[in-house]
C-alpha cells in the first residue's frame, strides 16, 4: 500500500517536503480546503505536486456505501487500499437553531464515531464486528481520513469543531501507537484543530494500556465499556475480562489523570432480563464509589439473529433514576440510527451478505 500523506504531523511533513513552509500550505489544502488530489493544490510548484503524487496517496479510503437515518445519522462503509472494509458514523447531536429573523444562533453539533481496526480481537458476544475476527490495525492516515471525509461530505466547514469518539470497529488501545499519533494530528492548529478534550477513547478495559495512556497525559477523555457489574456476567459478554477483570479496570481508572471539570464515562449496554435490574444498579453504585464518574446507559441496538433483546424504556428509567438518587450521575444515551445499520459492524455485515 502507498503511504498516505495523512499519516504525518505538520512537523514530520516539514522534514519530508522542502522548503519547510510548503508543509503548512499542504496542510491548508488538505484540512481547510478539503482538496481531493495533489493537483488541486494551486500554489504548489508542479514538480512538488508530482513528487507528492509519486510518493503518497492523499485519501486512503473510498466510500463503498452510505446509509442515512431519519434522525440525520449517517453510517459510512469505507474500503481501504487493500480492500478491507470498515465503518464510521456521523451523529448530529444538537440541531441547528435559528432566531425569528431566520439567522442561525447555534450550529448543528456533530459527533463522529471512528474505527481504529479492521475487525477486533476482543470478541464481545453482543457485537457484530467480532464475527469476522481481527484483520489488522488501521494506519494513522486511515483514522484521520474517516473524520476528514465525513466533514467534507457533509459540508462541515474546517472551523466547525466536531467531537470524536474512538468507539467504532476495533479496540482503540489495541492500536495504541497509531491512536496516539492520530489524536495529535487531529489537534494540529494548522489542521482540523480538534482539541484533545473533544476526543474520547472508548475502551473495553485494557488495564495496562489505560495505565500507559494515563502516563502520556494527553488530556483526552476516557470511556469504559463496562456492561456488567460482576466478573461472571462480564466474562460471558466480554471474554477480555479473563485478562482484564473489573477490579483491574477500576484501579487503572482511579489512577487516570482527568481534568477536574470532566468525568470518566462508564458505558453500560443494557440488555433485557440480563443486566437491567435494580440489583445490578445497586452493585454499580458500589463499584463506582470514589470515582468521579458518569454512567451512560445504552439501549442494545438489535440486529438479526441476536440472542440479546432491547430493554424497555420503563426499566431504563428505573435504572437511571436509582443511580442518580444514589449519587452516580447517569444519563440514557439517545438511540441513533435505529432504522439503519448503525451499530458497529452492521453495515459491513449487511453489505457482505447482499453481495454474496
């Protein structure tokens, strides 16, 4: 595969492109002008554009398929250069607001769910991504290209910030080096300038990697995919719990540096008659004692032949209210994309089935 120019920080690019000021120009064309190819970079000399064309690919991803929900969510299936496919999702979180004169007073707020791997090693029982196993890590450029492409395709201006959540296909902390570099590239002032506090890493709980990430003190937010309050159930749902049990995760989280204004997110996928009862809520309160935490309850997003079921809204409200009443901040994540293949791996699996 040809390396992507998106793999580089601006400083790295200054080492590869001479004179050095050309790196800033290239960054401007890529991240501010959303250039599709090197030839579109009008203020670069012809020989430099040819050099770039020979040495690099600009965007390493191609859109294979898009599904759009009635709520505005969009799921993208991408093909990499080696034809492996992966997904990213654009989620409109707050709608545009206009005053009585029709002037926009508040822009639409977006979150982009980004994949970090083709497939996944974790093997969670409720996740379609696990079905095909692990193929490879995504490169830095492939991670960057997801956000860049979604911003361009949806006419989201360069100066409009988006939130990034590394919770698409794959386990982000299993691709640590590329993840950390991607965070830095997203944060480049002359690039997309997406601050680290707008970037959240969602992990299944690789304790040692959480500790390693904490020592880097990047300033990113942390979200833990917990989904169960005891090791027995969690191990059934998430085999990774054999190596990284709940106690090890809680200890790693307690040592993780968090901005005083922020909280550690604990994501709790709720499945009917499995982990949606008040007994589980009581255990969760006890488990999170001493942690500045926020619990995000997530409705299980059903897919064909899944052994798990979506919980009732009544049980979700009861669970949420119990946590809030006992000092644990808790919200219910608004379900997005229920009418499309929005859960991780669904669009990839659906497309493969339709083409077979």
